[in-house]
């Protein structure tokens, strides 16, 4: 595989598809979009199969001096690989979700989505500071159009809010990037990850990056754009927003804030913990009282992202690994939940929870899948949600038992609002005739939810597949953070593993062996 | 430094003068029938001039070899960069103007000549290394510009634009002259080299006033806040091809002139003017952004956008480094491309009678009725807002990078945060075109020349423009180096 520019190809395929979609009518545009996303998914699979676990830190690297001031530098590590996989896995499903529900301006819609895919892969594979920024920011344009053109009633307000909020967060990061490039004399991300910036400056740089990533994440109190954007976006827009775009914030922390400013990260960990604790408890409570299904899931996303951020700033491998799994899991589960909402929205054209009820009777297959994703969102053992949340909370427990305590209540609250949602929509009496007459899943919808369900179970039952590619990169990051690691209050003392016969969870084994 | 050498260096200006005078004769005898021919010949003259100055840029001509007429005039790489942009912008104006004026039966043979003489004046401005040359160039350009603004004599708005431009322009010239006389009085010279030499060490109060007044006069010409008030009225009232011209060529000329005055004549006293530039820069960004929000006319919106963009360019001047100057030149080049794309799109907006559409509300749903035109306009708007991956981002990128390298981090942070306010009104135009219901007012088809210009300029501001960055950055670096050569 060496020599073939597979990452550039993965960027190019959707881009070409996007341009092609602009010129053709609806039916051809759908086919082109599906083909382009499937090709990219196939390339993603090739990428994963050829990824050398435990090999060089940066693989599939490409360098080209195309521009002044920055270069076309691509390359991935295990962390980026998994997030790219998440993106290319969700994209065909998104196209499928829009197959029938989008009937106006299909060509432009598909073009916007394919452009989105290019930019997402670009964000995760960029190895140049400014190339990253360009991909990171450019995503605003297609998302703005997707929300604004194909969104719901209040779409214009939501699109503005989404755009301006995220833009304001990002521009300060750009200034910080200028300063870093000037100080370090390079824009190469791997070099910068090992560069030690003066501690006094780190504080400002960290805050500038925080301004951007916290909005993208989103963290309380700058999360308010998310419920608006989600509710107004079309189904596939919500899937991509929750599935991948939110991960850019977490990826940013893991790629920039932590390795580049370890001391500042340790200094500001209290801030992250405080905001995350508020996010987990507060947004869970807000989710409990929502009448709109999408809004409920949007608030639950904010709560889950709180678990991501505490795991990130746990400064240990178990927490970082947990964070990554929560991100991947949330990408699948939140995406799937939005898809489930979209499926019944297409039938009844309302997201009001009260308009549904008793769907288990007329839509049994739907009820099964919805149950699976609900349980995964709660974090039931056997699903992906459990693995991530367990690792993340176990990691933060080593640093602060209070944070772990407060955030664990989030899981209980999560069970409360998700089960309450499930009860109201799926169980109970069939109060409305139109809801009772809805047909069950058709073939297209089954094809969309089954892969998601399988992935959720795979990650829940055998997370090693997902932990293995990134274990070495997490270890590198952990070693980098060791110099700044704050002392924990829990004083956990891990003894050697005593039972040789029993096979413990792989991540815990790795932590114990350290 | 004999006369022959001087004449050789000043050849582009001489050619433009001769061509202008000769074509004036043609216009006098052949009348308005010949206006198209004169336009074509004028474009040819501009093209020849561009070919003549290009080698100066590529070879990086600097003082003293580039000095002519005993230090009154300098044909260095910096001037060549600016002249190329000016000639290109003037050429675009001449290409788009005939069809616009023909429809109104107002095409006159004087139009291309006025543009030609304005270009001549601007060429002198950017090559000026003496206060006298500076003023002659500036006034030659301004006189032509006043007439151009009022070119549609029967249109009240155009007449009003011309009058406003004239009255306020004369005031600004007066302020500039006052500053020049103070500078002359306190330094004893009019040449930039002499002023620079006299201004080393502590400055007297009078000289500081000279600097302040000169920069105020120049701020008017580049429409930087707080001297921006004329811009929206003139942009709106002037015929659209003339607005295209105002938004591009004079901006390039006045801004490069300001750079030369600030960095060369007052280059030894950066502290004296840096605060003024920072103030004008931030104020322009904010006023340009806030003023644009309420606008309903696309040309007025572009006027506020130009104020906003000038503010960003001034950040590069505030840095007072070669990198800053180079960044400004790159930004200027991109800004010219964005303005051309924007105004050619505006020129293509016509209803079924062929009348111009200027109200933003009439663009509603343009993406459904004219998708490619809407795409071009959206590219211009996102580009002006500086959102990557469009090329407008690169202009902001280079000036902010220069500011950070010059340790003006706070200025850069404030400026870029204020750019988010600006993004709001650019988004508004995109929203009207893409999100609102179609009114289907835009009907008219454009001429081939318009379409070609639009496609070319849109390609430049599209992400493909990034492939130009190395080449553009290299040329801008050469130009900036020649500006700083004396230092």
C-alpha cells in the first residue's frame, strides 16, 4: 500500500461526487452520492486492514508543498483512523436516510453532504496546523446550508446560531495557531505535539483552543446552539452533527490541547471538570422534561460529551481510552437514535413525544432496534456505551472521586430520561389513530439500522478491536502528559493481577500491567 | 540618472498619457459612435503597460536603480505590483461598462478616457516618492473619479454621488495638503527620502501633526473609518461599472500610497502613526460590519464590506514589517478578485426589462432560479467573510499572521473576533439567496465577456485559489522587499 495516496483519494472521491451531484437531477444525484460514500467506506476498510497496529505512529503519510505558509500534509494514527472509520461508516447511512425524505433540491443536498464528508476526513487526517484549520472551519459552510435549506420551521435562526457560535470559537484558535507557528517555526502537527511551549504562554494558547473546541464539543454553557441545530436539521444532518461533528471537539482536545499544552491542561483541569459535571447533571435534567424527541437526544448528547471531557482530563490511559470509546459509541448510538426519530418523523411529520405511543404494537421491529439503541445510550453492559463510560469514569476516579461520583449520577439520569422516552413512544396505549397506523420498518430502513446495531454490539462485546489500533497512541499521549499529571485524591493502588486463568477486560489488563 | 533613463523608467505612465491624449482626439472627432473602439484600444494600452511593468516586479527592481526624475518617481517592484492590479481592475471596468451604459443609452466616448486618466493618476500615486508627485497623481485620479461617479447625468443618484464625492474629496485633499505643508515645514523637504532622514530622533509637535493630517487625508481616500462616510452613498449612486472601478483600482492605489508614505517617508517614526493605524483599523472593521447589517441594497452592502476589508488590510500596515506589507499586497490582490466577482455578479442581476436589480430582497431564492449565479455570489460572500476554504480566508490569514509575528497579538485577536460580526451580514445574503422563497425576478442573460470574467474571478476565489498562494506570496514578498529596501 505504500506510495498509493489513499487519504487523498478518500478526500477526492466525495469531492468529485459533490461536483457531479450539482449538475444532475434528483435520481442520479442519490445514486452518485450513495456510490461515492460506499467507495469511501470501502477505502476506509482498506485503510483499517492495512493499518499496522503497533507500527509507526503516523501512517499513510503524504506531503506536498502546494501552498505558501502551510503544506498538504496528511497522515493518521490510530485515533484518527477510528474517527475516519466512524465518518465513512455513517455517511452511506446518512445518504440512505435522506433517500426519500429529501425531495427538493436533491443535487445540492447530496453535494453538501459529500463536501461534508471530504472535510470531516480532512480534519481527522490533516497533519498541518493550518490545513487542519481550513478543514475544521470549512465544515461550517455545508452544515449552514444543510440546516438552513432543508431544516424545519425555525431553521434560519438555528443556522445562524450554529454558524456564528462556532465561528467565534474558532477564530481565536487561529490567532493561537499563528503564535505557535511563529514560536515553534513549524506548522507540522507531529512536531508541535512534541514541542514544549513556555508554560506562561500555554495558558493563553490553551484558552484559545478551548474556546473553539468547547463550542464544537459542545460544553456547558456554550452548548445552546446544539439543540436548536439538531431540532431544525434534517435527519441525516442530525446524524452527521451528532455522529461526527461533535467528535471534532474531542479530537481537537486529544490532538492539540493535551499534547501541546500539557501543563496548561493540568492547570485548567478543574475548569473542565466543573463544566463537565454541570453539563452531565444539568443537561440530563433538561432532557428529562423535553417534549421534542430530537431535543431530548440533543441534550443527552451534551451530557455524553461531558463524560468525554472528564475522561480526557483524567490524565491516564484508562480515561483517554474510555473517552475515545465514548466518542465512537456516541457517534453510533446518537446517530442511530436520530435515525430512529427520523424514521417515525417521516411517517407522521412530528417530533412531539405525545403524538406517539404504543408503537410496539404496530412497529415491533422498530421497537426492537429502538430498544437496543436506548440501552446503548444508557450504557447497558454488552453495548458500546457501557465500555466507554466505564473506562472514562474509572479513569477520572483516579484523579478525583468527587467528579466520578457526580458524573456517575449522569448515567442514572440517562437511564431515567431514555427509558421515560422509550415508554412514552413505544409502550402504553395507542392514543392516536394515525400513529397506530404507521407501517413497520421497510427494507431500506432495516439496511440502515442493522449495521449500526451490529457495530454497537461489536463494540460492546469485543472492544479490543477498537482499542487495539489506538492503544499505542494513547500510551504515547499518556507518556507526554506524565510530566504535568496532577495528583489524584483517590490514591488508587493497583496491585498485580492475581487470577491468571480468568480473562479480564483488555483495557483494564493493560492498565494493570503498567 | 540621466533623462533618458528616467523616461525609460516612466514609460508606462508616458504611454498611458500619450494613448489617452490620442484617444481623446479620436473621441473628439469620431464622437460617441467610437466609444466601443476607444474602450478596446484603452484595454490594449493597459495591457501593454501591464506587460511593461511585469519585468520590474519579477526582477525585484529597487531604488536607486528604479529612481527617476531626480527622486520624484520610482518604478520599483512594489509600484509594479500595485500597477498590475490597477491596470487589471481598470481593464475589467472597461470590459463590463459598455453593455451597461448602452442599455441606458448613456455610453459616451469619454468613459474609457476617464478610466485611462484615472489609471495614469494611480500609476503616479503608487510610484510617487515625493509629496509633489503624490499630490499630482492623487488629484489626477480624483478628478477623473469625480466625473465618473456622476457619469449618468440624468440619474439623480449618480449626480448626488458625484457631488458628494467631490465635496468630501476636496475636503480630504485639503487636509492632506495641510499635512503635507506641515511636514514640509518641519522637515524642510518634500522627497520621502529627505523626510525620512529629517525625522530620525525625537519628533516635534508640528511634525506629528503633519503625520496625523496626512494619514487622515489618505484614510479618506482608502475609506477607512472614521473617514468612510462618503463610501456607501458613492457606491450606491455611481453606475455599477464605476462602482466596480472604485472598489478596486483606487483602493489599491490609495492603500499602496499610504503604505509608501507610512513605511518610507515616516518609516523612522513607526511609533508616531502605528496607534492611528490600529485605531482606524479596528474602527473600520467594526463600523464596516455593524453598518452593513441594516443595508437593503447590495451595492451599499459592498461599500460597507470594503470599509470592513480595508480595516483588515490596515492590520498588516500596523505590523510595520515586510511580512505585514507583503500580506497587505496579497490581501489586496485577493480583494480585487473578490470585488470583481461580486460586482460582475451584481451587473448580471437584471430583471426581464434588463433593468438592474440592486435590492437584496429581490435576490430571494436565487439559488433555485439561477443556481450558478447564486453559487458565484455565495462564494463571494463567504470569501469576503474570510471563511475557509474560500480564498478570501488567505488574505486575512497573511495579515493576521504578520500581526502576530510583530507581537500585535491583542490587535489580531480583537480584529478577528470582530470579523465574526461581519460574517453575519454576509450570511444574510446567502440566506436570502438559498433559504428564502424564490421571487424569480432575476431574468436577464449576461454577455459572454461578463460570464468569462465571472468564471475567472470566481475560480480565483474558490479553493483552487490556494494553488496560487506560493506564486502570489513570492511576488508580494519581492514587492514588499523593494518597499523596505531603503531601510
